[in-house]
C-alpha cells in the first residue's frame, strides 16, 4: 500500500517510471492505477542554419561554416544526428535543394579502402550521383587523397565530388559545411 501512495505522489508530479514490467507506465494520482504513458514528442526539425523534412521523413539539417570531415561529424553529433546518407534519387534531390550553392560534406567516404565508398553507417553506396569524372582522387595521377564526399553546390551541376577530408598544405580544400540527418 505504501508503494501505491508513493507512486500516486510521484504521478502527481508528472513522473513516469521506466524499466521492468512497468516500463512506459505512469500512474493516476487519484487512483494509483497504472496507465500507458504518452509517447514522447519527436524532436522537431528545426536545428542547423537551414533544415527540411526529407522524403523518408528524416530531418535534414545544414550546418554552414568551414569544417573538416571530423568537425562535420562532430557538428552533426551535437545535433543528435549523423552526416546524411543518400540512398535514392529523392533523398539526393532534397539534399541538393537544401545545400543550395555551397559545398557540404555528406556521409560517404573511402578512407578505409581506396575506391570503396561506404556510408557512415558502414553500408556500401548502391545509389550514387557523382559528377562527371568523379570520384577522381585529386587528379588523374592521384596526387593527393580525396576520401570524403561533398555535394558540390558551388558547381553549375551540383553532383557529388570527392574532396580532401581536411585542408592539404599547398592545395587547400577540406573545409566545407555539414549536411546532417536524424
């Protein structure tokens, strides 16, 4: 009986208990009876410098500024997100529209094995939208590493381009916006 009294007091304060056989239950302050707790509200798609709801109902968030690949991943993580994964043309179109006329990292890299591009979740890229001549590894001779993919919004035809993951001495590059997804 004491537990029900305590639970009633806690319920009156808006406490919801988690775990065991009473997971996702709250308690009526008047009766002490267990009832299903309301589902938590989803995180609204409002973060980043620009944002949009994607065709798959995920949230796309653009974090502008100059970031290395590692900094871009951290910026997304701070939003409880990851660099965007573009598995189909509809998602790609939504991402390109949000990026606009800037260059932004997407969650695709071949850092582990040169020439084998994987998404940040470890899955292979079955859909791609590489610009003509990309991925290029810097130039025809592969003079410098370009292991991280961006949407090349600064180009007239904003497809994907492989770029350095961080600035390279004498070459530059490696600092782009981050396109995040949650």
